[in-house]
C-alpha cells in the first residue's frame, strides 16, 4: 500500500530543501485541473521551456499543457482523433498525446505519483538518500528529471538495448546511469540490480519501483483518467458510445485509469496490449521484442487484473514498419495519396513505437467488436518519435531505402490489414490465471506477502482503499508547501 506515516524529522529536512530550491509541489487537484494553479506560477511557466530543469515545471505534470516546447500555459487535454483513412475502421479512435510532458513522456507523472508521498511524509530523505528509478526507459528519465528539480541524487536503471536518445539525455541529468543486460523484456535483470544496490548501499538509497509502487497506479487513476473523462465529455454524446480503452501493460500504471473510467462508461472494454513476441498475458509466454518501454515477462504488482477484459498482442515487426511509414517522406506521400488529411499527417510525429502498438490494439479491438461510426475507442501515445530517431536510422541501414512498395505494404498489409487474431476476451478464470502469475515474480522472487496478493483478487476494498488516499495526499502536500514559506 502507499504508506502515509509521517517521519517528522526527515519531513522537516525535505521542507528545508524545497524552501532553499524554490520547490512548490502540485497537488492531485491541480494536476487534474490546472485552473487551480496560481496565476503567478502560470506566468513563470510562460517563460520556461518544457524540458528546463526548473522546479516550476512540476506544475507541467499534467495532460493539459499547451502544445508548446518553448513555454506556454495550460489548455485542455492534448489528444488527436485518427481518421478512418489511417485506421481502416469505422469507429472513432482517440489518442491522448504524451509529447507535451516534461521529458516528452507521460511517465514523469508516474514518478511524481511515487515520489511526492514519500517526500511529504519523510519516508525519503532528499538531503541524504539517492532515489533509484528502475525502468525500461521513460520512467527512469522522469524520475531523474524530478530528482534534478529537487536537487537530490538519482540512479537511473534501464536495459542496455534501449534507444540511444534515452541514454544521451540521462547522462546529462541523472547522477548515475546503470545499463542492465537485455532489452525491454529483461525486467528481472532490473530487479536483480535493485537487490544488488540494496545490499551494497542499504539506507543510502530508496528504490521507487514503478512495477510495485501503487503511487504509479494512483497517478493514472486520478490524472490520466480525469483527462480521458474530460475528452469523452466533449466527444461522446452518450456513455454507451465509449466502447474501449487500450493500453500496453508496461508497468500497468496507465491501464489503472480504466478503474475510474469503467465506473462512468460501463460498456467500455479494457484491453491490455503486449508484444506478440513476448505474449506473457496471452499465453504465459516469454521472448524478446522491439516495442520499447513496455517491459514484460511478468505481471506488475500494480495491475488490477480483475478490471481487464481483453488481451491484445501486436507484432513488433508491424510496429517497426509502420514507424518507417509514418516518418519517411515516401510513406507520408503515399498516405496522402490514400486520402489521409494533412493535419493527420502532421500528427504522426506523436507516435512512438509503443504508441503505434496501442494504435494497432485499438484497431484490432474495433474490428473484433465490429464497432461503428458512433463508437469510440481511446488509447495512449505515451511519448513521441523524438525518442526513436536513432531506431529509424538503424532500420534504414538494415533494410535499405524505404520505397513506395514498402509504404504500400506497410499501409495495406500491416495497418489496414490488421486482423483479430492473437487476442482474447478474458473470462473470470482467464483473469485469475493472469493474476496468479504475479505469485512467481512478486512472492517467490521479490518477497511480497501472499496474503496481499490474495487481497488484490478477493478483497473488493483493496483497490478502492488506494483510490481514497488522494485527498489525504493533497492535504499533506498543501501543508508541506505552506511550511516551506513559498506559498
């Protein structure tokens, strides 16, 4: 659970640190509704770059930033709607855009959801302890960024096979960068490194593990779900039009938004996406894949599996070929010739590799349920192409020039040609099967309590008790800010 027990001595040290560095912490209420952010803070943001290492950018941990990298205030949630000429389905596919968070990815929100409660309760000493951020990519970037804003030391852990852009940026921001063996599927190796650091450094570090920190779940339950609900209030004429929510599991934080959404949209199907090359949820499978950032071969502790209705596996080769289609001039010209409008072509920059995987999941869901023009499927673009330009260059070296024939094959075959194979509607016992996979990672390997594992499945109050913590966390943040003397 999220421990809100207060260590007053350490809390006082954190207050002093934030006072010295001019750090004011945003509340959940402000991240959900930036209209609550003080006007003086908004004016500062107008003069601050989106990625600047400036504490005021904590208030940009929201889906509601103006789409401006050089500054800007707040607007409504950033999202796009994909035309049928691009999806090949009748249903409306709407996608949240993660590019306009600091660091260019929504994971900075999940790191704040884990860090803020520890900071305001004194469970983490920002003046002495190093914050450890184990990750398959964007989470450790967000953690290193938030640590830098606080002026505390950080350790970023990620697989050595992740994109060069991540490592280049981390070397400038994180105190230490540790590259573990493998790629996005090698999560156990990340956990093993955390155990090593614990043994070596003990109380000198605090590990903020996105896969088991329920602050990750809570941030998405509150902030991501709130943004989606605001969009749907605008776009859906009635609740029964909202038919699906698709999210790659990854750390299973983002899919936690469904726990809020399903209360308001009872017809909504929650679909968990993963790579076909590593079908852990679909087939208890394993393997390597190239959809960066969706670490797997395990079921995250923070995944409320009872609220997941479908598993969809997408082929990583499809994702990589569609990435070339979206980002080469030949591909864009071909898409234009097929009726894709100019604004949608511009919006293709918002798709990172996992975003393309989420798009394919949304298409497969829409085809499976034969959704029509009034039906809406929502998905997430967690980052953007900014994280993967080196991958595009690698593919060009491996495969050669991206030709008109390649564009036609990717569009007709791998985008419009998506089929309804490699997916499964989950029965009660299929959900239980997936939930039970947690035992092997979390109880046997990571020392979690089997009683809590059972509570996640059988005790209906388990997840609701976490959801009810937000007002208390906001009270702690407001009190903390007041005592810094900065508010």
